C-alpha cells in the first residue's frame, strides 16, 4: 500500500500565464495549482528538486503530499491530480494537486505488473499484457503503489481478466471484471510468404533478354 505522507512546502504565486510560468522554470521552479474541497484553486510554485524528491519515493505518484503553503503551518493532505511534462527534457513542467480527506475513498489509476514466467512461453507461446492500468477506489492511504498479477500458470490459449486479479485489502476495482482483459498467451503469428504469380513468371520468361537486339539487326551481317 502507499501509506506514505510526505511534507511538501510550496510558495503561493499571484501571477499566472505562460510567460510567468516560463520565468519560474528558468529559476528551477515548477508552477502548479492546489484544488481544495469547495475552495478557490490556489496557484503555487515548488522547487523542481523538491518535487522530484517527493514523487520519486516508494509511493511514487500515489504519495499523499502534506502541502504546506509558505508562511503557514496548516498541512493540506493532497494527491497528484494531473501533471504535464516537457516534451524535450521529459521533466515535469506543471502539476495539479487535489486536496483530499483521509477518511473518504478516492479513485486512482494503478499499474498492473506481470510477475513470473508464463508456462505457455516455454511451449512456444507469446505472453501479451493487454491492460496496463486499472481504476481502483480506496482510502487515500490504502491506494496500492502497483498490483502484481502472477502469470506463471498461464498456458497457450489462456486469458486472465480483472475478475482473476487478487483484491488488495479494502481496494475496489471499478473496471468491468469480465470485459477487462489483463493478459493473454497466444500462438506466435505465422509469417506469411509472398505469393508469386506463376503466369507472370511464364510471360516474363518468353520476353527477349535484350529488346534492342532485334532493332540493331544480326551482329554477324553487314549492310550490302
């Protein structure tokens, strides 16, 4: 389970807009917005190094962040609601945080990890992961970091669905249990050889090797 609360100190920012956000990033700051329960959204800025530290812990993107605005003592338990990445550098360029109550369930996307070696792969089959994330509902401190799916007993032709996934604690799966396919083991796709048209080959064999040879005449005769 996530079960981890990390303190995150941020600075309120009064100026918004793309130009102001670019200036912040040049200073090593990441702009963001804190959405409260029934409150006006609060724009803030946080040091990139600090943000990277809290999101690279064992809970990852599911960590409970105790957001503390500069000059205040009250912590706002929050989760990462959304984020944007710089397409060139791959670094976070903006984040949205959502304040939560720790005694009320929330919904989140959780990664499914395939563990073990499928028996079907030893038989020549191919293991494919069809769904990589599932939607869950649980208390904020009980959202799993990830969910493991054991594929060791899968043979060729087998399919594992959400209904086959072990329930983690008080977590509820919200996707369709029968329709959500997680993994399959199938036979490898056979290679299709390109078919050659025999008639075209026969027509090609009747054609002269050098079409200019007849036009030039017999190379052994000279004009009289």
